């Protein structure tokens, strides 16, 4: 159960989910570059849809 400090929105030394996501995204961008996001977005938007339409489950490495 959250303490009184957490309910009031005061910092407790813990990282929020939002902060963790932002920091992880920044690290990924620094490591892989902006093109990485374009590539995974394109794969995520096209490859699974085609496999799902055929009733197939894509195997690791098949999403290209």
C-alpha cells in the first residue's frame, strides 16, 4: 500500500514507470539510433498482421 508521501506525489527515491520508460527510450536511441525505431515500427506494423491473417505464428527471426 502506498505511503502518504507517495499519495501526495512527493519523491520517495523510487523511479516511476513513466520515468523508467523515458530513460530506457533515451538509452535505446543513443545505442541504436533513430532508424532503429523506424525499422521496428515497420516490422511491428506489417509482419505480424500477415502471419496472423494466415493463422501462422511467426518464429524467431522470421519478421523481416
